[in-house]
């Protein structure tokens, strides 16, 4: 599982139309990288997919479930979607292990023992096995973000959303987070990644989506978008960032 289908999605904040008729299908195990200037609507799109923002109109389906009609079932739906933010949002008063195991226990999906066993396995996966009993403040930014990824994976999601997961990191820590994401992609996780890391998009994405002023302006394989963009707005953006 892990299919996402977005039809005619619009999102307004008051009179401001941030998303203007977005149509996008994400296949199972596909890695989509979304690029574009700040304020173009990329993060809002992710927040709508995760139901952190309500769509103004249109539909968003994940594995056939329309979340714009989910009403009381929204938390069940959110369990299927992992989200990693720019800021790591870890609980400062909890150890790394408890940060990762907390939600599955609180939602009665696992016993404390099961959740902690899963958490330890996930810490190995993000190369932080030795940090289980430390607190977030004792970790570097890159380590905190890897814990945040492990925490999202603890819910066993069908889709992982990443909202500029490296933009708050010092440059020397970016690689360690991107390496974990590359491995997730190799393992077959469906991923939608808003990123400024063009090298990552070029290397890992199956498709790159360029959003400008709330519209998908151009999409295609990385070789096409970076090597031979068709739209003048895409060309202008890439000339600025590359």
C-alpha cells in the first residue's frame, strides 16, 4: 500500500489562494521530490495530505480512503502517513527510546515491550542504536532528525512525507539524514519529499514536481526536469538554485 491520489485540490487562507487546482498521483513505492521557491505552496500541499490543513475543495485519497471526507476517522488515517518536519519536534523530557515508542503505546497499537523492541530496531536502522537512553538535547541536529524519522516509522506508515527535513541542519549534518532517506527509498517506502537538496532529488526521485504559485508547472523524471526543463518558470528557478 502507499498510493496517493489528489484531484482538483485547492487551499485558501482567507482571500489568499495558496493551492490552485493540484492534480497528482503517487504510485506505490514511488519517490516524489517537490521543488519550488519559498511560498509556492509545497509545504501546504504536504500539510493537506496529512490532514494538518483542511482542503478548501478537491479530494485527497490515500490507499483509496478519501481524507477530505474522513470526519471522525482522521487519526486512524494519520497513522498510515508518517511526517517529518523541518524542526524535529521531539519531546525534550523523554529519552530517544521513549520518543519513538510513545505513540504506538498511547494509541494502544502495541504493548510497551513491543513498542520498545520496534524502537530499538528502528534506531539501528537510522544508525543510532547507542543513543536509546539519551535525551534530545544531547544529540546533534542531524541525530535529532534521524530520531524524528525513526519516530515516524514506528507507526508503520504506508507513506512518508518529508517537509524540507534538512533545511534546519548545519551543512555537515545534511548527508547523514539524506543517507537514511536514500535507504528508505531503496527499501521501497512511498515518499513525498519537499526539498531544496537538488542533488538528492536528482539521485533518488522517480519524479520531480516543480510547483510555482500554487500550481504544478512541470513534472517528470529528474533527468528531464534538471537536464531539459520545458517551462520557462522551471528554467528560471533552476538557474537560481543550481
